[in-house]
């Protein structure tokens, strides 16, 4: 699976078509900057769980350049905290050890790995008893319990891809329109492979 990373060693797909909105079956992916509103768009009302791998503070500059915008990690963390406060459904965030201090204290915090790097799984409004091996095993576990996942910093859409492969649905957004372009280009194929 490809994922959108700020790390130099991981390929960024520069030539993708910028895309605002993409719908596939009962799932949707669209352009949205979480900093620009104090709640998630209405599309997210369909979700029974939120899962996201938000940018770490060290990656924001590069992600901003790719999305052709300028933000700060503090305003991003504030926006995520607003989401946590407003959404009364289970929320799962994979966060960096240092960055987790800027986010609302979770109900549970577990050690895990994301692409081999140590990370934390912050859990809100849920008692998590699933695998903690890595981010993919966590998403797989969640797709057994929940029907529609929301990911407000979706990158190339691994969260939704796993839910789709397990016959579930997703609502995803990112402030980088090329990420939505990636999902548009690749997700029809996923349905065909099923
Ligand atoms: C670590 S990546 C997510 C990787 C993703 N799980 C995947 O499958 O590729 C973090 C994402 O957060 C997005 N992001 C950063 N700031 C954002 C903002 N203010 N609003 C929405 N998305 C943002 C970046 O564009 C990036 O795609």
C-alpha cells in the first residue's frame, strides 16, 4: 500500500490530477482543510468511527508546500482538538510521542508502530482491545467493528482502502487535492479486484 509521507525516502506522486470530490458507491473523498472550519463537514455525520494518522509537527512544512498553503502545527492540533470535543463517537489517532502533548488527553493511549516507527494510538470514547502491531492491523481490527470510517487527514487513503476491501464504507478528506486525485485514480481498481 502506498501512503502519503513527508519523508524524503517515500515517493510523492507529483503528477496526479488535483481533485475536489470523488464518490465511489456509498463512500466519498474530498478536499477539506480541517483548520478552515470548527467542525467536520456534514458528510462525516454518516461515520460511526473516526480514525486518522495526522501529520506530525515535523512534516507540516512539507505537506503545506504540496498543498500550496501555509499552516502551523499548533493550529492543526487545535482543529483536531475541536473535532475530538465535538464528535461523540469512537476516535482513534496515530500520533507522534512528542506531538501527543498538544492533543486532548485520550481515554486510552497504547504503544504501536507506523511504518516501523514507534507511535502512539490515542483512543477517545472507546475501550480498545484489538491488535497493536501497527497502523494497518489497527484499521483492519476497526473495520470488523464499525461500518463507516471517517479520516480527516487521509493522504492516499489507506484507512478507506482497508474498510472498502472489507465491504465497509468511508468518508475521507485531505487539504491536498492531489491526495484526492490519487484515491480517484486507484480506488475503482480496488473494487474490481474484489
Ligand atoms: C501522515 S499523512 C496521512 C497518511 C495516510 N494515512 C495515507 O494513507 O497516506 C498526513 C496527512 O495530513 C494531511 N494534512 C496536513 N494538514 C492538514 C490539514 N490542515 N487539513 C487536512 N489535511 C491535512 C497531509 O496532506 C497528509 O496527507
